[in-house]
C-alpha cells in the first residue's frame, strides 16, 4: 500500500523558513517522480514543484509562483522527499501535500498533508 | 500558463441521477505525436486529500467505479457520473499535465439532495 506522510508544518513568521518532509513507503520510491502541491482553504490545489528520478538526473521544475524561494530535493536512500521554503509570506499559508506521480505528470497518490501557517 | 475553467462551480443532484461537469482548457491538451489528451480528474471528499479518478482524459484508475466516465479531447472535457451515489459528495478537479506549470481547475462541488 502506498503511503506518503508529510511533516514539518507549523506556524512561522513572515520572512521565515521551513523545511517539509514526506516519508514514502509501499513502492519503489527511487523509480518515481515526486511533487509538492499546496491547497489553501476552499481553493483549488496549486502545483509547486516536481523532481524527477535518478534515471532522469533528478531534474526539477517549479511553479513561477515559488521559483527562487522553494527548493525540492529527495533522498532515495531514506525514501524521503523534501521542500525547503524560504522567505515565507502570508499567502504561502496552506496545506502542503506531497504526491507520487503516475506514468505521466498526473498525481497518482497524495499524502494527507501538513499545515503551514505564515503569520506574525 | 494553461488556464483550466470548470463549470458549474456547484451542482446538487439526487442519488441515482446522472451528472456531468465540464472542464475547458485555454489551449489544446492533445499531443499530436501520441494522440493522447494530457488531462486528469480528481475527487476530493470533505476533509480528505484529492484522489485520482481518471488520467489521459478517459482512463479510469484501478478501483474507481465504472459510473465515473471521462470524455473529451482538445480543449473540452467532461466528467460524467452515470448514477450518483451518496458517497460521491465531493469537489471534483481537473488538471492539465500537458505543460508546466501543471494547473488545476477551480473545481465543481457536487452536493446530494
């Protein structure tokens, strides 16, 4: 059974930083592309970033809305996906999900999410 | 960016009825080389994370009931639920994966009368 468990969310002040983690199990993590997606209350999901697998050189893509502030990475030895978030703003407040890609760039499985609140 | 527009924003139906919802993209999602439409549908029940229903516009995921039917091509897509059940109460989102940034529609909220 595929499991994705996000952690690292919480309350942070504007301008602060946070690193999210996503522990994966139930599949061969190293083989799959992985993404971070966020969702503000009552809003549609917003894709943030994905990272390809080793076979595709771990290349990354970012939504322009977060490019330069957020960094995605992965540790295939520990089956963990990361999102480093810097210079956080109030509008970054949302539930952050990690997701496993399917055979294409759709999201086959989502975690339960971790809440990030940016407020003074 | 490819803009995804979903209509209606909400819909109320009785159990057993057929429901259709629309998703339109600002540019074609049909890739000429493989003749595939790069569109997925998700279901998000209250308090849960989204769940993949359909990829490639019409391919149901394993375990998804066959009352969920995806159709369409190019810029116009439809999700049909042939006979709505009470457990289908959810928001339904479409997503294009033709190009980055990957983008979602604003969703259609399905309510059961």
